[in-house]
């Protein structure tokens, strides 16, 4: 199944050619551009197979990926089978491939994978039983994977892992998640809250630990520096949940996330009366959502 999400570069015609040449292998859905999540949803709804997998437009999989993952699923009766990811960074011409878990296994300890596993919130490095998607659909947002996949994993009875980098994730320079000026990145806050709120009770602690660890990684990422105030507000909201997590409270490194809740941040709005505010705003912009220039009087509702 190919979903053409409103492409404008000739992709639609290529999709049609594939379907005409190999009608027994390919079907195409043409739709107006709606984003990655809704495009996947269209494919999920139209699918009829026993298993589902996702490959994004810029990525590719190794030829034996799905045959290997399907065989593993059939043998282990796993609802989800995970493989490793090879990341290709276009801007720096760098390639990395890290193990998702220390050992290959057909019976993954789900709590450990949620807490410590790499790539646990990626869509592409997994094969899913179609039944996994009966109650799930992606939201139209950035970090749509993170929003539901930790929840989905927490509801599985069995997860298997093949220790091979079958999925090639191409991170091009214009990627949304690498553009830290994109206001859509605020979606990560919603994704974190949803992940904790929707997780199965059995794995609530593991998902909460995973979210806390991810937030700390975000805070250490230079590109997220301008979102510090928003992250601190999120930590304040989640602090009771973090403090109720045995895994977080027993890990000194992750427990430090609670310290951020006490940090002071500047107001979300900054009122500037200087006529040259446009030239000097960058001195004050960090941690502000809105900068409002004013002359002499302030509106009564501010």
C-alpha cells in the first residue's frame, strides 16, 4: 500500500506506474497533504493483511527485513517485532547504528524495553499484528509516534526483537524534528502527557521513567534551549507522577528531573517600549512565547 500524501514532485505518477506494472503487489491512495500521521492512518484503514509495517518516504528497508520479522512473529506469537535502526545524517554524511536492546530475544521484557530500549517510539523499525491498530490511530502532530507507541507497547502480551539494523532512517537537513524554530515542536509536550496518561497500569512506571529520561535528553539538546520554559512547566505538571515512580526515585540521574520544577522562568509575554525592539529582541527572547511592542499605552486586557 502506497499513500501519496499530496505530493507535488511527480511522485503521484511514479506510484501509478508501479500499480499499473505490478497490480498484484501495489495499491495507491492519493489524498491531499495532511501530514505523516494521517497518511499512515489512511494505509492502516485500507490494509487487509495480517501484519502492518511503515516506511516513510525518505527511508528504506533492507530486502530481508519483513520476511525475517514475519517469520519471527509467526514463531513467537508476538504482537510487535522490533529491529534496529541505521540512521543516515545527510547534513554531516554520518551513519550510526545502535542496538535497541543488549540481546536478541523472542520474548522481550516489555518494561525494560520501555525504560531502556532505543528506538522504542519509532514506527518504522517494527512489524505489527494488524490487531494492534484496532483502537489506535496517529494524531495529526509532530512526534505522532511517541504519542501512541509507548502506550501500544504497554498493551502487548509479547514483543520480540531481531538484532539487525534492517530499517534505514534518512535524516535530511530539512527534517521537521531537526528544525528547532518550528513551533510544531510544541507537540512533544502533548505526546509526553498522552504517553503517560494512556499507558497500561502495569507499565505506567516504565513509561513514566521513559518520558522523564527523554525530557532530560531534550533539555541537554542545544536546539531545544528556547523551549526551556515550556519544558519546566511540563515538568511541574508531571512532578507528582515522577515522584510517584519507583524507577525514577531510585535512579539518581533521572530523579534530577524534579529539580527543574523549582527553577524560575521569565514570563511567557514580554512587553517592550523601546522603539528599536526589533533590533534588540533577541537579547530577551529566550523562554518567551510572545513579544509585544507597545508605544505609550497598554491594552486594558494585558
